[in-house]
C-alpha cells in the first residue's frame, strides 16, 4: 500500500483484505453467510449465494447492484404481504434491510451504494414499525442539524434503565437497534446512534470533539420521562469503543458504566499499526476507504495524519477518574491492537476486562462467537451495573 489511494480505488474496484482475489473473496463471503459471521450476520446463505452468482468482477457498482437486486425481491414480497401477514411482512423487510445494508457496506462510495443506503434505511424503518413494542425514530436538534437515532423501551417498568449503543466504523445504528430483544428481556431499553463520520450522524466527518453529539443525546434522554437517566450504560463496538472509553471519563457523573468492546485508544492511531492493519484478512474489503470516509481523508497519508489526533493517552484523559468500565477484545485482533486494552487497564481507575486468548476482532473465535460474548460476558455486566 502506497501513501496515495490505490489504482484499484481510482478504477472503482473493491480492495479485498488479506490479498484475496475475486474467487477467494466470494468464497469467504459465502463462508461467513453460512456461519452467520459479521458482516454477513442475518443474511440467509441462499440469498448470499444468489447475489454472488451474478458477480463476475470487483467493481463496486456491480457488487452493490447484485446484493440490492436480491434485497428488492424480499421488499416486493413484504409489500404483497403487508395487509395479510404482519409477521411475514416484518421478516421480509428484515431480509431486505440486511441485503441492502450489505450492498452499501462498508462505506457508500458509489451511486449504487448510496442508493442501497437509502433503501436500507427505508426497509429497516418499515421493519421497526412492525415490532411490538416498535422501535421509535427520534430526531434531536443539534447545531442546526438533527441527531437521528432509535429508541426502544420494554413494555413495562417505567422509567426504564437504558443502554446507550453506538455503532461502529462500518456498522450503523440500525445494526444496534435490530438486536434489542435481548435487552428488553432484561427490562432494559436501548438507544442506538451512529458513529460520527458515518450513517446519519450530524457530523459527516469525525472530529476529536464529536463526543458533544453524545452529550446532546444524553441531555435529550434525561428529558424523556420514560427513561431512567440515572441508570445508563454506554456500549461501544469496535471503533465506537473509543467514544465509549472517552464518555466514561467525560460523562462519568451520568453513566453507571461503559462497555469498551474492541475499541481503539492510543496504539491503534500510530501510523505503523494503521498501515499494517489495512492488509488484515479479518476485514473483507475497502478498509482504507471506510477509514478515510469517516475521517474525511483524501488518501492513506491524510488518514494517518488525521488519526493521530484522536489518541486518548496524548489527550491526557486516561488518568482521570472514570465510570466503571468493562473492556473486551481478542488477543489476536488484527484491526484494533490488544495493547490498547492493556493500556486502559494501566491508567486511571480500576477496570474489569475479558480477553479471549484465541480471539480476533472484538474477541470473536469459533468457541466464542458474537452471541456467546453478548450473552455470557456483556449482558451480565450490563445488568449488574444497571441494577
């Protein structure tokens, strides 16, 4: 990788991770769909097979169009069923959302990907309104724009304790909001919001002080009588673990705790790590493009320069008091260095940690898939903190 954008980028081609060619990339995507592994979780193996069968190049437009074409079949079925079968309609909208969502993944850098993003939002909100209780779309005025987020609260128990969930680099708030049942089963509400520089965030480019978006959202939630503003835990996933760690310090008076799940802190932002991590096979494709889009960078060189400003160690924050933290990751994570987890443990207040010695990004491994980590590690800690 050179210090400029690759020739593949200028040609509008995907840049596969791990040096994969087209056939290898397609095989890896089908493998992940078969095993429900991110970012293919929730996509049926047969739908992945159908999309992949129509792809014969690495052109981004071709990829987006192939996944969206399968999505539109489910969309049409949902519309046909809407008046007669609520459950089946909801299921079809879910499938349409997941497929359009992957069509735009990991960042919306072509017309077809931008179209897929719009359709993914439409499909998700159609799905959300059919839930019981439904997912509410909230709009919070913020600096001349709106913070657009989702809120879902359990049917009983008011005011409800809340998990404040922030999406990651290539996920979106829809990914967070789509998995609320586990929270509701424990009597917890969920608030889902985009990472700055992604999705519908009012900050199209992430800045060092973009956490003021989250402060404004916490202010809003404190005004909602159905929400117990004294019982809130923030949960960051992957890149958003950075903001969860920062909020644990800057908003510690308002938080019962913070889950830093695979988040960057300091070592991640070093140019040598960032440059090396771009080749990771854990990430399917367009890792550089996703990072550049979030930071508003022109190319690799610009991205490396912008990223260094985000170090929480260099900002002098890590030795300040914080809300209780749970830090989670895998020792073999090729996207976020495990050194950042240990750095957090060495500074500030005492914290709890869970490390999977065989785990990759976010601690995942065959023995510890995402659902197992959520059920056995994250949820017990969150429910303890929220009483």
